[in-house]
C-alpha cells in the first residue's frame, strides 16, 4: 500500500529523521516548514497524509489545520498532529483527523500512519464513485448529518458512565447481529486478543466494515496497540487521557465516519437504478466500463499496476436447463455475495451480463491479483450453494481470467480483451481454473 506523506516540522533534524524512517517503510515522503503554505505544499506533492510535528508552535498547528478545513481540495489529505496534550487539543479543535503524543513507539507510529493512509485511499475511491455518478448526471440530494449518533460500547460500566458524561451520543451495549451503530467503542488491557478478534470480525463484514472503531487501552503494550491499528481500529486511546481530548478524538472519529456514510449513501441512492444490476445489486456494465477507464487513466498517471479479473460460472446453462431460471438467478445472486465478501471496499465488482462478472483491483501487484483470484475460485468451488426453500445444495465452480500490469498507451478495453483471452484459456484447460496474463 503506497502512500504520499508530507512532513511539516520546523526542526530540521527531526524532519529529516522522520523522512528517512517513513521512506524505509516504502512511503513517498516530502518535507515542509510551518512557514510554508501547507495546503499548497500538500496539493503540489499530492499528499495522502500531512504530519504536523511537535516542533511547530501550537498556533502554527492550528492555522495549518484550519487552512485544510477551508481549502478548495475536494478530498483533503488526512492530518496527523504529533505533540503534547495542549497541542493535540488545539489541533483537534481545528479539525485534525488524528493525534499522537510526542513520544510514541516507532511500531505504533508506523501502524497509525498506515491506518490513516489506508482510510484516505478508501475515501478517495468512494469519492471517485461519486464523481462517476455525477458524470452520469445522477445527483441526489445530500444525505443529512447524524443528529445524535448511537455508540455501541463493550467494556466496564465506569467507562461507559464516563462516555455518557461526554454527551456525544447514545452509548448502548454492543451486541451481535445487525449494525445499528454509528460508532463502536471497545476496551483492551494487557492482552488485547479478544478486542483484536472483534475488530477483525467487524472489518470482514459487509455491514460492519465502515463503522468507525475507537479502542480505549489500559496497560496495552505498544506492539499490541500497533496491531489494533493494522486490524482496522480508527483510533487507539489510553484510558488515562483527559475528558477534553477523549471527547475531541471521539468527535473526530464520528465526523470521519459520518462523511464516509453520507458519501456512500448519496452514491448508492443516486446510482441504484441507473448503474446497478437489479438481480445482484452489483454495478452493471455501463458503470463498470466507465469506471474502468478512469482506473486505467489513474494507473497511467501514477505508474502503478492494476488488475482486471473476468469470472464466469462453469456450465451455468446446465443449471438453468435442469432447475429453471429462478434457481439460476439465486445462484447468480449468491455468487455476487461471495465476491463482495472476499474483496476490499476499494475494489470494483460488476455483473457484465449473464453469468459473467468483472472485478478490478486498483494498485494490485502480480502476487496480490493471483492470490485474490485463487481465493475466489476456491471459495466458490469448495462451498456448495444452499437453496433451503427448494431443498437444493448445488456444487458450482467458476473460471477466472486475470489481466495484470500497466499499459502505457493501453485502454481499459484492451485490458478487458486480455482478461477475456485468459478466461477462455481457463475454460480450455478444464474449467475451475485461474489464468493470469501480463499486459505489456
């Protein structure tokens, strides 16, 4: 996961040290001082994340954060502020997305950076879906802000009372089932294994994956806190933090989660009829081709590879002939569900027609594309499709053709043709197979 990070710090030695450390972690890193225009520097560098470091005066931090709040950038970079408590509070009040104390272990710092860059990429992709919808002339009224969020809480009663006193929303016990929560607050001690499993479970669920998660720790080791970030916690806060900072960090988390919710709901409602397949709920061919062209252009601009997968159910006509089209439709719908469950939020999944499906993986390497395709193939063939209302259990397999690479002068249509040829080869080799072809 590549990312572009702008480090803003008036202490040159720390700035250079931070740059070297992040570069070794495979980030592209730029540097600036507080006297520079942070918005202009971030725009010029194409930053995903701006780190405002402890060497900056609190007023300079506040000015920089407010500048991003009022900037013309459609999706401003995430802002991480590192400093003492007073600086952190000032930054959060001015719109910072995240804060860390001045002395933070390297592993925790790096996992927090990865977490913020990953969240920024997810939001970027959602914005791109919205831009695609707008080009189709689909502009629904914006979704309203949450008036009083519901926070699912799992932890000791005294902490719940502390959160209630902040009056940021309704704090209710966290229970399994549907996802009626606007945010989740978990607790972790010296052994955060149970909390880690809860986060991993939420992030693997279609309904829960976008709910923001705050973890309140007590004696949790630095490596464990880093793990919580990497698993998908949006913020990890020591239980000893003051109420003012806790309230501001929870407010920032809810604000970011609400932004994702509103953009996603606006996109989904405006595009549902025009660019959704009514049977599976996936994007249709019209949307997929348009979005794929934009993905190809971004890949050419950035020099990063991407993958196009075509999937086709093996001998699907026999299912329709033997059991009827109602059963065939149920299989197609179940197949679409499995694709969704096994892919990231930034990936494109579409039904092109019949039993042919398209998957696009932005910023994917050869190995990543091969792993995804093989995982999907195995999941389809290893688990029968159960139709309880008809008393049927059907074993269905699928073949995959994968085009991976970067064509400097190529188009999305050419990538589709390469993937289609690979799919044909998978069929010729006996079906239930993955064929990967490099685009050049």
